C-alpha cells in the first residue's frame, strides 16, 4: 500500500495513524501492533456502544513498509514530505542546509546494514533504529548536550524511521536533533560526490530509478 494513500485515508476519516517500519515483514512489529490494539479495546470499554461504532471507523493502524531504491519524489514540498505534520516536534534540515553544514554535523543512518552498504551518505554513521542498544550507542556517538547537529536519515520522504529516531533522541534529552527527510535519494541526486552507491563514489545518479522510469519498465 503506498504511504500517501494511507495518510490520505487517515486524514479523511480522522483516524489514528501509526506508521511502523518493518521492511515488509511485520515480524518485528507484532508486539507494537498488539499493544496499540489493546489500548484501542480498553478505550472502548469506557465509552459505550456509540463510541464503538465511531472508533471502529476512526482507528486505522496502518503498517507502512519501506521499499528502497525505486523512487525519487518530484511533487511540491507539501506533497513531498507527507510525514512532517505527524511529527511537528521534530525539526527537519533541508538538502541545501545539510550540504552547507556537511562537515560540521553528525549524520546517522538508522537503516539496516544491507541498505547502508548499498547506498549511503558519506561520513554517515550506521546505527540501526532497531538496535537494542540504540540509546547507549547514540550517546557514545555524540553526547546529549553536544551542540553539534545530530541528523537522522533513512530512505526518503515517506520513510518514518528517521522521524522516529529523531523523536526518540529528543525524548532521551539530546539537543540539536534534526531529521533529514529528503533521505538518501535526494542526497544522491544533489550531492553525488558526497554519497556512495553500490560501492562507488561519486554515486552514479543514473543508477537510481525514478518513478517514471520504474513505471516504464513494468
């Protein structure tokens, strides 16, 4: 299911939207989904039959999986970054600003090692969001009160993991936290000399398939 459809449905029906990154599997999110559903059922116990009918419609637990190297968004900013309204407390950094501050930031790639090996921002540190020791390793990577900008990124405009990593860092007391929600695809297009794709630097931008090229090949 495309993430834009999920967000549009949730908005139209005023539903609770939960975006869970699980790489197409759901196996790592079973406990989270169970907890969300349990809270939903508990809320119904205190609100009666009419609330049951209303909340059954309005609750949308939408699992969004991350595809990876297939698209680059070309829509307007409002459409290109559909997750920003759902994480208003998370500051974001643009591609232009990150390029300007490239050597004075601590960039963290929160994807899997496989994704990191395929394509990454040079100088980025690999720290998967699902690492059980994520908080401890992050504190070693950059102390909580260090003013050096701490920037998280993942696969692109509709990848929720970078927002969730930034949200977690903020909750742990880290300062100067940002999400780079342009992601690896925007970075490769804008700064190929500061990116690695399939083991090559500069990254060869023609290896990234745009939406139109992808559809042409179907």
